[in-house]
C-alpha cells in the first residue's frame, strides 16, 4: 500500500533521475582511479582488482534486484530492474580494468627483457667483465620477479597471480632460449655457466608450488609458463652428451618442444665436427620428417 501511494506522488517522475547515479559514479571512478593510485607501486593491478570486484558486485546486485522486483507491487515502469541500464557500464569498467592490467604486464615484461639485455646475449659469459654482467642480469631478473610476486600477492586472486607471474617468467625464459640458440659456438666452460644461469631461473618454480589438501605439494609452473618444458630441455642439452640428446629426441619429449633445426644448431654449437655429430644430426633430421 505504501509503495502504491508513493508511485502516485507528484515527485515520483523526478525519482527516475536517481537511476543515472550508478553510471556517473562508475564514470567518475574511471576518470580518477589512475590519479588516485599513481603513487602506488602496484596501482594498475589495484585498478584491475577494483574493476573485477565492481563488475561482479554490480551483476550480483542486478540479479538480486530483478528477483525482488518480481514480487514487488511497484509499477513495472518504476522498478529498479527496469530503469537500471548498467550493461554498458559493466563492459566499460571491465575494459578499463583489463587495459590497466595489460599496461602493467607490458611494463613488467619490458623491465624483465631490459634486465636480461644486460647479459649481452651471454657472449663471453665466462670472461671478465662480461661474466659479472651476465651474473647480474640473471640475479636481478630473479629478484625482480620475486618482488613483483610480493607486491601483487595481496592484490590479485591466486589464479590471476600465477597467470601473471607465469607470463613474466615465460618472457624471461624465452629471452634466454633465443639468446642461447643464437650462439654459434659454445665452449665447455660456457655451457656449464649457461646451465648455472638456467638453474638459477628454474628456482622461480617455487613461486608456483601449491599445497594440496592431502598435504602434497604440486608444481604448477608448466601450467602457467608455456615454454617451461622447452627451457628445461635446453638446460639439459647444455651439459648432455650426443647420446643423451638423441635419446631426448627419439624417446623423450624434446621433439614436442623444439624444432629439429633448433636442436641441430645447438649440437653444432656445443660439439666439434665429427662422425658422431654428423650421425646424430642425420638421425634427428630423419626422424623429424616422419613425425
């Protein structure tokens, strides 16, 4: 009865303007969020988190309001579920959050690539002063990804955090893979040093270990880092014999991670010309054709 009386009030038509307030508030957030978070070390991720939360809460509110309006005596034209048109605002706020996330991720990927550029392609990685530069490039990259994990841990959901860290680690691993594959000649001491660098980067897999309910830890690095297995094989190849590399290719999963010519180029860089090398290369090329 009370609702019916209010529906006939002289000021009721003016109440329709109240339904524009949510859109205005969301527009104000989009206009001021970047400035508000500008001094934060993880401002873009805070924006992404806000937008994800806002869109979820608005959708839940609209569903709940539609249910309430089904049993309400308010005239249909005045019901909130009829008047509130927020689909466009939800899309806008989600897009705003995704752009902030993308901007932050690209910034962090650039930092990782720049840090590894300090290794200058790992050429002369055993010769001072280049050796120290390579050491610094790897250690700073590891520290950077760990620092990002610390900054984002309390902001992103667990799955979003692992996805983000996986993207950064994948960027680092890809840079190392490309740099090593570009080396035309890798001496024994260099291969040992490169293996050491790979081992240091591989320690970041600790960021992706989750405790299962049964108490067993599960390593999810390969789930969130697409090139993880390729990197692991590269690390093994650096200190393996020709027989081992052929085994990885014919019996292991190496051919699933690398092209035949990638493996051939690594063999040529690691091993001197010999009959054994020629046979190994021919075997790898032959079996790649029948894949």
